[in-house]
C-alpha cells in the first residue's frame, strides 16, 4: 500500500505542529530521544483510566483502590521504561505519585473519574480510515489512514455539569476559547472524552478541541451514531473547576475540523519530503510561528520538550532562543545535564 499515508493524530499531527524538526527526526527518521516526558505521563494517564475501567464491577459498584492503582502504575512505568520512554528530571515515584494523586486526591477516587469509569462504553476505541479521508492528494499518496484512540462515555443516572464550555470566536478559522458557561449533560448522552496530562491553560487547547471534533466525525461515520459532545479532561489541572471543557457538536463544525485535519496531514507530508531531500531544511519551533524570527518560535510549553530533545544541540531555533551555543542546555560536554 505504497499510495497510503498513515498518520497518527497525536504522534504525527500534533507532534508535527509543536515542532516539525523534532517530529521529522523522532517520528519520520526514527531517531529515539533519550527522554519523552509528555509521552511517559500521557501514557500513564491513559493506561490508568483504561485499567480502572476494567477493574470496575457494575454488579457490585466496586472500584479499584488507590494502592492498587499505584502498583499497576509502577508495573506499567517499568514497561514504558523498557520501551525507551523516560520521564522528566524527576524520580519514578514522583511521576507515579502525581498521576495517582490526580486520579485519587487524598486517597479517594476523583468524582469525575468515578463518573467516567461508570459510564464508559468502550475504552481506547481504535480509529481507522473512513470515506472522507480517502483519495485525497498527499503529494504522491492518494489515500490516508488516520489513527487515534478515544474513550466513549455514556452519561449515567448522575450526569455531569460542565462549568467550562468551548466557544467559537471565528468558525472559519476554527479559533475559540474556553469560557465560563454551564452545560448539563443528560442521562444517556454519548460523549467522546480525552485525557490530557497538560494544564487547562495549555496553549495547545485549540488543537485538542479540533482533534476531538475530528474523532467525533470519524466515529459517527463508522458506527452511524453521532456523539452529543466532546470533553477534555485536564487531569493535572489543580483547579477542579477548570479541569473539564465541554465542546458541543454540530455537523458544520465537525466538517470544518475534518478539513483542517486533512490540511495538517498534507503539511506533515510536505515536511517528510523536505526532510528526505535535506534534513537541514526543516526548522525547529512551533509550526504556527514559522514566519516569526529564529529564536522566537519556542513558547513555555515547547521549551519543556526542547530541553529533553536529543536533536537540540544543533537546533538553531533552540540555540538562538537560549541566547547562544554557550548555554549549558546545548553544551555537549555538560555531564550534569547529559
């Protein structure tokens, strides 16, 4: 299937938008970074939610306990470590404690986590190609397979009330913001959820919103049942009232999200071709800031990724951002850091 472009929404589209250069080396050329802090924590969170759902017994209403989750996270941490994933410059236990503490604050299951687990219909439902993502020109590729995972939640007898709602400021440009509004779900509402390890203030929230809307469209086409809304759950957000963001679904906005996703896949394909021609052509930094001067394309969130990137030592964007090659973060003989 040489004419098929296979794209992972998180591993390719979102990673490419954060930094095309890092994506090209790590995802396309298979250069393995020695540290993937976001990947480690994100996988721990998703694994925890899936495991907690499997351990829930509907007949008795019993859930797994915090100590049991700690043991499971420790086991899965070792699995991820063996696969080459690393956490940030913190101990293993600190990482596990943070994930476990956010899901079981004070040793008791977070009420939102409890609702999601009890209302889960499927977990980690795999997405494959649907007709709207077939036979599009991707510079030599005629079809695309988009992969991703989602969680389906059916609201139970005690549905949630969402204090933050995504509002669109420009539907044509797919720009918007999370605003303080209230939406109450109803029993039986079908929702698509995604768990994020970032804070609710993340600069990438718009990308996450479009990601979920695309998933909603693909799911609806595949099974013939459209979700009512999407929900972002920022697990590491300390303010409980800011942890959830509800995104209402309508056919027009889903269609726009799918078109945006196809356009981003084309950008990924173009980076592939440019990288294969000359790896030095692909510059680092936020893709949306590509028109800005070198050294200004790294924001606070991206810097956390840059400081752990195995290709940072000759990245002109990051070196310039730090003020020059003399900075200890890009010093090859800095044994303390490297």
